[in-house]
């Protein structure tokens, strides 16, 4: 049997056999694994016994853990700053404390403490106490032949002690592990040795020595600070005494030379300043009053003074003058100036005026004398003040040294007082020192070995043996179930792969068909062009062709591939008609929802003509012949002869006729449809269609004498089949 492209004879039965040889049957694999149960059991037992034997040969070790908390809280008994400050905890400080726990200084103290508590306990981990090997014994024997025995001396004993301490330090480091618990300020100390008592002793002693070393260090620092402060206090006491003596001696000399002290002189200057101000005010007031009275007398006489001068005499004279002038006014009404009485009154008035003038002159002279006295007093006070200031300046110059001595004495006194207070606090803090760490978990003696764990090791050996057995058994039975490349498909079936359609996440058939217009150079369209060319659908000189797209099972991509091929065939100026013969699903009409007056079912019943049942192109690029709704009963009405007649009639109007068929294995009418077309193409879904299903479908086609033009691999993952998928980039 040959295909239409003369590719040569095809042997479907041989292909089915080849596919059967390489197929994967899960039940068969399970049965094969069950048959290999003795191998699995043997592998499990062998590895389990081997693990148990190894665990029994291992030397048991015991683990003890103690925990130390680095306390970040500040314990302040005194109000002032402490002599030895608390740790400011952070990651760097915690890492430093971990290093201190493994330092040789701390471990040497641990060794001394353990030797004092339990002499000889550390011999279990001392490398020198181990049984020497053959090589070591040979070296020792050779050395004894050439080196004489040395006498034990104190130097040799000290050297041996140092060597032992160094060996044990490295041995403890080997058996000691310290770590920080998460983000907490807790340090765990784990000791693991062959003796439970020794493990607990090492872990507990390391914690104790760490806390003790912290406390000793703080106390030592506080003691050193207190001793230094005490020494400084004694020195400052002498300095304060000397400074105060120098101040007193200087003051005595200054008092003897100046006759008075600076304080008394300052009070005198202050008093003279106040008196000078009063004298100046008094002088200015007196001068102003005198000048004003003199001006008034010059301009208006004594009458202009008014009441500026008041005295008993002036008041009496003024009253008398008023009386005389009043009497004269009474006489003036009846007599003139020549009247004797008026002349007497005029004489009396003149006498009174002379008396007033004399009184005013005496008062003015007295005021002038007051002005001179005020000026003299002011001058005297000013001279006294200048004398006092001169004396103060001289004393100030002489007291520069005194102030310097006083400052030195004050500074020494303040420093002495501060250090004396600090000394008291330091001595108190020396007795109140606490370590920055405290033990929160004491190491206990382990009741059972921590390693090895025979049960766990044996269980792991059994599990590993079972996995090895299952792996061997599965490897014997396991084989691939589906097709992941076109090479596998060609190799198993002997049929060519006409095209590989890449996987796309289309939500509908409309979205899939839009890709032909939106991405005309994309891999999907290129795959359809390749399929069109392989089927000869683009040949202008060729006869109209009918093609059925088949698949072993559902969900293989037949409907989508049929519509894409129809759209691409239309691009080559071909008239295309699609016949949807999947009556049970009716996917195309369900998706497109075309208005139909007549459909494929009506045509089968003879209720309409062929052209009346065909739905012409409405922007799709192809015509459609389908049923309005699902019609499972139509499968019983269709026949090969009837469909052949329909296809022959359609060839008069169309160049390409694509028949969308249901899956071969689930339904029976697919073979009826396949007999009526010119070409048949098998669709195989990438990494999904089982080899057994394809084998059965090919066998059914072979049994009915139907050949295939080739195969199409659908929904191919681009990354898994890059060679089969065309990718065009601008």
C-alpha cells in the first residue's frame, strides 16, 4: 500500500508491533516491579544489615550541652557612670564572645579546673594517652637507641606540663562546639566525648570559667581603677593644701602692703560713686535754680520771682505791700498823687519795695553760696573717688598673682572632690561587680549515646536499600509512554511528520483564527503553510482535494488545526469548505454561532439542497457545512457513499474540502468518514497521545485498508522541539 505522494509502501502492522515493543504500560510496570520484589527485599536487607554493622562498629559518643545568656540589661546600683561598662550587645560582640570560649587562655583555665576537681579525667581525650600505632612504636624504639634518657628537672617538668596543656587545648577544641541560638543572645556550649561524665564536666566547666573569667576581669579592672584613683587623691590632697597655703600667704602680704583689703576698697569705691552722683545732681539742681532766678530778676525784677523764694520776712513784706497798694487804691478814687495821705502811702510802698529787694538779694546770694558749696563738695568727692580707684588699680595689679593662685586652688579642690567621690563609688562598685553573662542551663550527664544512632542508621540503610531496589526494578520496566519529538513518532510509525504545531494558550477558536491575520509570519501559520504544501493543497494545477483530519483520542487539536488549515489554504487563493462531522460535540458551530436556515442534518434528511446547507464565508475565509446543534443520532444516518457524493458535488465549487472528524477510538463513524476522503492525516498531541492509543488507531485504519498521508504533531512545547518549529524574527 502506498500514499498519494508515492512515498513507497507503508507497513502499518509492522509499525504497530514496533510501537508495542517501546510502549509503556503502567500496569505492566507495576506487575514487573512486583515480580522483582525479591530483588527489592534483598537490596533492603543487605543495605540495612550493612548500615547496622557500621553503626555497631562505631565508637559511641556522649553529648552534654550548657547554655549561657549574654544579659543585655544594665544593672546600675550607683547613679554615676560605672568604672567597667556593660557589654553593648550586637552580632559582632556575640561572635567575639564565641571566639573567647574557644581561646587557649580560657581552655587552659578549664584544664586546670578539671584537673583540680577530677585528676586524670582528661586522659581519655589526651592524644598522648592513646595506644601508639606500629609506626609510632618503631620511631620510639629507634629514638631510644640513639638518645639517652634525660634526668627529670623542674624545667623539664614545666615543659612537659606546657606540652600537655597544649595537647589538651587542641583536644578540647576538637570535642567542643559553640554556637548562637538563632537571633537570641544565648550561646550553647556542646561537648562530645566517649565518656558521658567527661562531656558534662567539660561543658559545665567551660560555662563556669567563662562567667568566672568575665567577673574576675571586671573586678580586676575596678580594683586597678580604684587603686589609681586612690593614688591620685593622695597627690591632689597635697596639691590642694599647697595651693590654699599659697593663697593665704599672698593675701597676707597684700594686706600688709596696701593697708586694706580689696573687698573694703571695693565697698568704698561703690559708696563714693553713690555720693558723687548725689552731689552732682544737687549741684546741677542748685545751679539751675540760681540761673533761673537771676534771669527772672534781670528781665522782670523781683516781682517776676513770684513764689520762688519763700520766707516769713518776704511773706510779711509782700502782705504789707499789698495792704499799702490797696489803701492807695482807695485814696486814689478821691484824691490824686499830691494828696498828703497818698504821698505817705507812696513813701511806705517804696520802703517796702526796698526791703523786699534787699530780702530777695540776700536769698539770691545764699543760693549762690549753695551752688559754690555743691561744686566744692562734688569736686572733693570726685578727688576721693579718683584716689580710691587709683588705689584699686594698684591693688588689682598686685592681685593678679592672687587670682591665679585662687584659680589653681579651686581647680585642685574641684578635681580633688570629684576624685574623692569617684574613689568612694569605685570601691563600692568593686564589691558589686556582676558578669555580663549567666548560666541558664547546666550541663547534665547524658543517659544514652548521642552518636551513633543504630536505629536511625539502620532505618536509613533499609530505606536506601529499598530505593535502590525500586530504582533497579523500575529501570527494568520503565519506558516512555508518549511522543516528545517528531523523530520518535517517525521512528515508531514509519510515517512522515508533515508539520509541528506549537502550543498556544488560545481561549477560543476565534482567537486561534485571528493569529493567522495578526501573526502571519509566526510559527503557527508557518506550520499550517508547511502542512498545506505537504498535502498539495496549494497546487494551482491540482484537482480539488478532500482531507480528513483524524486523531486517536479527543483533545488532540483536530478542530483548531482544521480551521487554521482552512484559513491558510484560503490565503493561497483557494476556495475552502469545512465539513464538521463531529456530531456529538459540534464544536465549530457552538463557537461561531452562525445563523442557519438549513444545516448538515437537513441535507442528510433531504430537506434541502447542498448549497442551501452550506454557510458561505462571512469574513472567516472559508465556508462551513455543519449542524445547528449536537446530533448524536446523525452518526447512524451517515454513510460513505452519501458523503462521497457530497464531496464530489462540493468539488465542483471548492478547491479544498476539510472534514473535521471525531476521534477514531471512542466512536465508530470516523472510519466511515475516512473512507470517503482523498487524504487522511493523523494528529498526535505532543507528550500526551499514548503510544498504545496511536498503535490501536493505526491498526484500525490498516484493518479498513486506509492509508495516511502523514502525521501532524500538535501542541508542541517550543522549548522541547525547537528544531521542528519555525520562528521568524524581524
